[in-house]
C-alpha cells in the first residue's frame, strides 16, 4: 500500500555524508509507489544549490540530481532559505516553519536525517 512519506534533511551536507544518503533513500522511495516529499531545513538547501563543490560525497550527489529533477520529486524549503542559491530545475515550494511542521505531521511516515 502506497504511503505519503516525508524525508526531512536537517544536517549540513558540508559536514556529513548523511544528507546525500538521505536523498538516495528518497529517490528509492519515489521509484516505488510511495508519494515522497523531501524537506530541506537549515543548510540542507545546499544540496540543490549552484555551488556544490564543498558537499561531502559530491560525486554521488551529482549522479542523483538529474534523476531527482527528471522525476520531479517535490521539495519543501524554509522560506528563509536563500532562493538565489538554489538551482531552478527542481520542484520547490518555500514554506514557513509552522507550515512545514503541519505538513510533516500530516504524513503517514517521516524519515529525519
């Protein structure tokens, strides 16, 4: 049975490999029958940025980004994220922290990284 899943990434991809791994997991969930939304909090927005050279596991990230864009995986970023630093080929909504909290609570499951 398909579920609504939120993958919440809150760690800085310049300090740990976990955000890139979380995107890989989200991609796998989308490949199944689950309705998956990725939420990027804090510095995690850099995963979709123009300048990704300082991200840990950038070589793996570069492999996933074209598939993520092609599959139109929905992303929610905090409204405070610098929109000028985010690439335009992704499906992005900007929401307040309050709206993000309401959204996550409405999901069947949430994975938090």
